[in-house]
């Protein structure tokens, strides 16, 4: 497996195969558990939209062969990440999926989080936290691709079958957070913009704020600079890799 360290300080893994193993959540001391709950309660008070839903964290990420990674995952809820603000405590890295949506002319879609989200104004790829499987099912590569396809449909209004999404890269960035990046089939700029406009209109018609409130199609890392606001740490390295043709 080839690992590079882009200028942004994000680990970028070139990967084709992902091996998945479920692990147990590490136990907490009573004091750390109480401190976590206090931090979470304050966060909810500041932003009542926060929801303590089930998510997947990453307990280990290892190379096991050429272009192969082994990922151990743990069932937690969003509350778990409040441990990042508890002195002396350690939170597991989060695990998320995102999608490189290219256009026929070689551009990549970047999207801005809306003001009502946990990261208002941040530019990133469409995607979201990995959710644990239900009803005794296993978390596998097709299931992860399915979650990536669902994010693409919900956030951009773009329908893609999970089988058409290819695991393209894995990133490890801030707080050790691990991102599984999928490559979608290219679409025309007109189709992308029309799908996004329809998705935003549908959300607002239901009285909801869309999760993403703007998109940009960029043809090089330099075109990210004019996008005002914070950028996800993985965004520049992934755009650089895609537009370089690697």
C-alpha cells in the first residue's frame, strides 16, 4: 500500500480493499463518563439540533497488504465525542464516508455546510458519519458504499447505485478521524447543479434547512482558495489527488 503525507498534514491512503472487524467500546471511569455527559449537555443546550444518535467510531486502522487496510470499528453515539473536551480522556476517532462527485470536464464538487449544522460554513465533500448496521447485519464494503450513495442522494439529489461507487482513498485527519472516500461516475455540470437545486428546494418546501447550502465545482486545488469559510482538512489533498489524475 502507498501512503503519502500531503501538505495539509492529512494521512492519505491509496486503497482498494477494506477489511472490517467490530470491536467493543472501551470502558470509561465513572468520572470520565460523568464529565462526558456534562460536556454533551452543554453542547445540546447551545445547539438543540444536536442528536445523540448511533454512529460508528474507528478503534484501529492498519495496513495488512498492498492497497489493503484493516479497520476495527465500534458502536458509539455522538455523545462519545464529547470526550475530546474532557481532560485526560480519549475519544475514539470518528468514521465517515464521503464522495468525490466529478463532472465531465474534470472538476470536483465541493459543498458548504448550512448555518444550522454542527460545522456551519465549512466546505467539504458530500458525506456523513457512518451508522452501525441494524438487525444483526454486518458492516461491509457494499454497506458502506450504500451509506455513501444515500448521502449523495440526500444532500445533492444525485442518485447513484452503491455498486457504481468505488472506494478510492482513505484519509486520517484531525482527531484521528478516518474518512472513506468513494468515487462516483462523472455527471455533467448542468445535471449536478439542477439536482442540487431541486434537493434544496425540496427540503425548504418541507420547512427544513438543507444540510448543504452551496456548491462549487473546482478544477484544481488553487480554486479552493476563493471559497470563504473553513475547509475540511481532507478537502485540498483529495482535490489535488483527483485533479492530478492519480
